[in-house]
C-alpha cells in the first residue's frame, strides 16, 4: 500500500505539469502531432515561462525513468512487488520514460541547448550517489532497484546530449538493462525461494550449496556492469 501511494502521487504530481504543457502546445501550434511539430516552431522559447514549459514537458518522463531526486518510489515499488511485477517494472515501465524523452526532444530542441546542462550534471551526480547507496544495501531487491536508478541516470544524460551516438547508446543501454535487470530480479526470487530471505548477509557461501545459481548470479552481475 505504501509503495502504491508513493507511485500514485509521484506519477500524478509529474504528469499534471505535462498535461498543462501539452494543452499550451495545442493552443499555440494548433496540433499535437509529433510529425507536424518537427517542422514548426511551436513556442518562441525566450521567456522564463517558456523554460518552465520545457521543464514541465520533461518532468513526467524524468520521474518515470527515474532521475535521482525523484526516484524514491522505485525502491519501494520493487521491494513490495512480486517477482513478475518487478521484472515488468524494470524491463518495460522504466523504458517508457526514455522513449518519451526521445520523442519529446525533437520538439524541445531550440531551448534544450541552454537548459540541458543542469539536468545532465544532476543525472551523472545521481549515478555516483545511487552507486554509493548500493554499497550500503542489505536487501537484494533494493540493491537491484538502486542500480536501476544509476543506469537510468546514464540513459538520461545520453539522451539530453542529443547526438546520434547519444541516442543509439541510450537505446542499447535501455535494452540491455531491461534484460539484465529482469534476470537479476528473477535470480533474487530464486534466492528467496531457497533461503526465505532477501538479506545479502544470509546469502553468503551459497556457491558451495547452490553452484549453478551462483554461476547465474555471476554472469547476470557481469552483464549488469
């Protein structure tokens, strides 16, 4: 219930500014078709209000990624979700934020060049911070969730750079993360079925008892790097 409330309010609070931004875009340009908006200049993008509009367009996707700072719903959702829910959340739901950012970047380009640097710095700072948070985790699911935040921070930075290499790298990283993170959650569930605990402290020495599962953990962890 706690995770559901977190998820609901984070999503609501971030999607309402996006709705207002889309209504403003519809009002000024007369269309919401991404194909048409690529060839029009929907807003002048010079005033402070235009910068707020730019941030509103991206906020919902940054929460969905999630960006460090608006990521607190993700560890809670992963820890309380069943294994299938965690796998779908990691493989599909987080990628919707990246896909949305890639599509929106096409119409946000005029202002993006002066607005993107704080977001890139914040995303890369989030990579460092969540990686250090991972060092202190004892819950397996929570550890994998924070590593997801770290990987998605790198995806956010590469999308905001707005080069062909950045987009290609973000796409490859999202696909790879969807596969490896789901594998790690599946293995965490396998671990839980064997020892009835998600604590890393109780999962020591399993290589001697469960050698095949330990081998899969090794390969999945290497892939997650």
